[in-house]
C-alpha cells in the first residue's frame, strides 16, 4: 500500500500574477512537524499570529499554476476566498490519516481503507 503525499487542488478565484496570468490549479503536500514549527520562529508570525497560516501554506504548496516556488508574498496576495479554501484543504488532507483505517473483508481477505465518518458529521474528502 502506498501513501499519497501530494494532492491537487483548484482555487475558487485564482492567483493573478504581475503579468496578468491567472493561476488556479496547484499541488499541496502533506505537512510535516517542521512545517508547523518553523513558522513560529518567523518575526511576522510573532508580531501577528494570523500570519502563521500564510507561512505554513507557503511551505506546503508545491505548485501554483506554473509557479514552482510559492513564497509567503504570493500567499499574501491570494484572494480571501482562496485562503479560506486552502485552509480547509490543508486541514482535510492532513487529517485524512485520522479519518480512515485499514480494513480487511472477513470473507475474502480483501484489504482496503475504510473511511471513518464522525458522529453527527459527514465524510470529508480532499
């Protein structure tokens, strides 16, 4: 069984670069511990804790359209709807390990991943 570590997304509005090109499709990788620890040392996060999200997203977004190096400055210039979307997307892909468990059919032995649906909630899929 292989583990998926990168996930494609499409922004609701998109990032408009300095040349007028719109970037909507991108890729985000799973977060590591250092992705959430390193921004805590950033003076911008220390001055304004809301900047933490910007710093983390810049670390885990591996591609945005044709942009390979996504910087905090790029994330800062995203529309609010795109930031909200990315925050939700980040949460969903990083929680996926907690929302499924390995399972095996008792009759045939087939192995698969079984989604766990929270009580009173609905299944979240990235």
